[in-house]
C-alpha cells in the first residue's frame, strides 16, 4: 500500500510538474514570438485633436534665424526641441501668406508663403520635422476677406465688368446700414464694396460658387501638397451676409456644412477650429460637428481669467457648468488670451501666482487647450496689437535672443526680457514655465 500510494503521489507530482513545465514552455514561446513580431502600429485617431495641446505662433515674432529682424519658418524648426520639451503636440501658425500688413490677415496670395518667412520648401521642412516629432501643424485660413491689394480685388475695383467683380460684394449706391462693427460699406470709383473689418479688407462673396471652388482649391493645396493638418478659420461668423443680418446667418452655416464634407473627403483626419468671436458653448454648439471639428470657447476663457484674477471659483465654475450643459463631451477649444487680446499676465496685474492659477484652470479643464506663444513664461503685452505680438523672449541677452545681437527686430522686445525669458525659467522648479510643463505632462498622461 505504501509503495502504491507513493507511486501514485509520484505520478501525480510528475503529472502536475509536467503541466507546469509545458505551460512555462508555451508561455516562453508566445513571449518570444511576440518579441520577434513587429508591433502593430496604433491606428491614427480620427479625432486626434481631443488629446492635443496647441501652441499659437506669430511667425514674425517667434525666432529670427537669418538676422533680418523677422521671425521665420527655419526659426520655428530650430526650436522644435523647445516645443517638444514644453510638451505641446500641435501648432497653430497665424497667417503665413503674402499680405499687405504685418499681421497677415489681409492676404494677397493664398497659394504662396510670405517671403519674409522663407520659402515653401522651408515651410514643408518645418511641417515634416514637426510630424517626425508627433507634432501636428495647422495654419490660419482667412477666407472671409482679402487685401485690397489682392489681384482679384484690384481687377474687380478697376473694372465693373471684371470676371472677379462678383467675387466681392458691391452696391452702386450706399446701402444705408452699417456692419456689426460700424461702417462696412466703403466707397470706390466704381461703387461701394463691403468690408466688415475695414476698407483695406474687402469681404469675399462666398455665396458665389466660383469663390467657393477657389476656396476648396486653396484648401486642397495646403492639405494634400503641403501636408498641413488643418485650419483655423478666421472670422467664421461673418462669412456670408443676408442683407442687414450679417453674423451667424443660416447661409454661413449651410456653407460650412458643405465645406466640412469637402475637407473630410480630402482628408478624414483634417481638422478645423472656428473663430466665432465671443462665442460660448451655446453658439459653439451651433457650429460644432457638421461644420467645424471645434470652436473656440470665449466664455470659458473669460471664466478662467476672472477666477484667477479675483481668487474666486465662481466665474470658472459657472462657465464650465454652462459649457458642459451644451457640449458635455468637452469637444471645444479653450484658451486664456490670444493675439487679439491683452496678454494673460497683463490682465492679471503682473501676478505670476495668478498666472499659475489661470494655467491650472486651462490645462486641467475639459476641452482642447491653446497656449499663446510666450504665455508660458509670463510675457507682457498690451494693445495696440503690435505690442501683444512682440518677439519671443528667449534669453536675457541683446534682442532677447530672438535675433542676432546686432540685428534690429521688427518690434523691440520688452525691457523685462532680462528677467522674463525661457533660459531663466527652463529647468527651474517653481517657474511658470516649469508649471506649464508639469501641467501639460499630467494632461497627456491622463
């Protein structure tokens, strides 16, 4: 009995031992097979912007690579390391096309880049280098108006029979009503033309199929031939007027629905964010989904700033509650201030601690955050517009490290660049820059 029992125990042990051995071998085989097999690439998310942190750049002021006093594409490419270290994974470049004025919002050629910024090849190199780092690039698309110096308008204003005459809005006599910002009809030798912002930027007639076809051709070029990842659509709510009804018209919504179908057909991963100035979630909702992928939420920006300024949660909490009522999925763009507003640190009275609070609200709230260049180091800037778009402050040296020491920047940096600059804050615990890096890292991790 003893021998038989012992034999059964031995057999049982050997059986169990063999099973464990076989399982271990099979596990090892599967492990080695997995190691030797090429990993399956993660599919690109169709809504990649949901996990993006954008950085808004005024190219003219970011970094001057050739000492002419003007920022350029190569300057951005040379500083991709900084942007990667900051943690952003998407860039929005303000207008890059040839234009009449420094700001670029009065375009004279949609199929070219401003010669001050470099060449098309320089821009493509920037896009390629950014993509290699997992950083996407969108550009401003200004389709509401052109410059008066655009060849289309120059021909249209010179000749009432011009093929481009109906590319703009005309009246033989003064129509007798203003635009939402004051005078919108401007006189010329051949009639009155409509320009909602000012006489130097006549509105395009996007109700004309020829203009729409050209807009699609322009978009196709930048998406397919150049490789940008999408567009920030300027002045979206002003696109198509219906007489005296000049903002957020049904014709505007209908046009953007068709444009949405167009650009998704060209590239399903392409992204648009609409500038519907002043919009909160209620108006953003009317554009989001079938017209734009996202719309900027101005109400949230005001809430973040006011709470940081006053030390009370009420403004931010109220703005977030109202936002999530209309857009509970968090699908909208957030920011603190942008290129049209006084900089964050100015609004907050120069208080770096309040700037930390504002950054914390922005980067921990729902939505896709946009950071205006220099905001992360506390750059100053009050209107006029040129002064909220001054050169980036990289160092405490001459010209703030933006341009060569003996160069002449297009606009001088602020005197406080000797203390407020990237070099002084990079790698310094407790700095505003470090705070932004930490928050962006946490956001990306969660």
